[in-house]
C-alpha cells in the first residue's frame, strides 16, 4: 500500500506543480490586469514588458492542458526529477515567449488599424476571425492536436535524445506542437483584447478541452466554424471584437 501511494504521488507531483504554476500566473494576471479597460493594440506597453506579460499569460492558459503530458514525461525521468522538469517546463514556455515577438508585432499593427475608420477595424476583425476559423479546420491543426492529445509517440522520440539536452529539447519540441495547435486561438486575443481576462478564461477552457476531452477534435472543428461565423457577424455587431473596434469601453474582468 505504501509503495502504491509513493507511485501515485510521484506521478501526480509534476502535474500538480504545473497546475500550481498556472494558478499563480492566473492570480498575477487577474490582480494586475483584471480591471484594465480592453483597448486595441499593445495597450501602450513596450516590447520587454509585453513579452513578460505575454509569457505569464501563456503560463496561465497553456500549463493546465500541458500538465498531463508533463506527468507522462516525468515517468521517464528516474533521477533529479524536479530540476529536470523545471528545464522541461521552462523550455516549453520559452517557445511561447518567442511567439510573443510576432504577437507584439501583430498587436501593434492591429492597434494602428483600430485607429482607422470604424469599417476598417471591423474588416480587420473579420479577417482575424476568418483566419483563426479556417486554420482550425486544416490538416495541420489536426496533426498538431493529435500529438498533444496522444503524446506516447513523442515520449518515444524524446527517449532517443542525448541525455544532456533531452529535457530542453523535449520541452521545446512539445511547445512547438502546442504552438502549432493553438496559435489560431491566441490570434483571437487580438480581436477580443490582449488582456481581456474573460476571453482568456474561455480560450483556456477551449484549449484544455481540445487536448483532453474525448470529443476534443470535434470541439476544435466547432470552434473553427464558430470563428468563421463571427467573421460574418462582426459586421453587424462590431462589439464582438472590442480589441479592434473599441467595444464600448469593455473591461478585462
């Protein structure tokens, strides 16, 4: 019985640590930015501050869905588990931090578009929704999502990596698949508002369900169809994209 409890704890610990890190990131996001007005663009933040904020956002949104994969990877680690899982998680988040560079450029560009006539901002919002929706229905999305949903094959791949770089490469490799799977959902933050906390909550639920729920692949397609529908509806309801149209002064939470 004691041995069984030790095994359960060893398997649950990595997932629990990632969930604790995600919870801490959520607390920071809500307390620091939760009451902020949803405004177009980068909200006046410089690149370093934006990247720091973006990385914490990604930790809050992505780590809950990544916890089971981290727990599975931890089962392949026999010694120095804690520091090696820190390296794995840091490499994973580093991929998302790097994605903050194009995210900043996109947010800055879309912020300028929001200062153009209202019809232009609405058209740009429609393009964002359509781009996200179409990608959700592509084979590449399916392939990346399949790797996130069934990572056993990835574990076999990671076992072949050289020991010294294994954790770093494994975390970065899995992060790349997650980026390929979820970038289209993150693009929606440009339309809803980069620091729209309600949008972050909904997208986190969608991301987690896509990866972990039995009907995750069906949900991904449903989200794609919904996003394409929003691309049409935004012309009649610009408030659907407060991050690009102003949305009547909505607040993050």
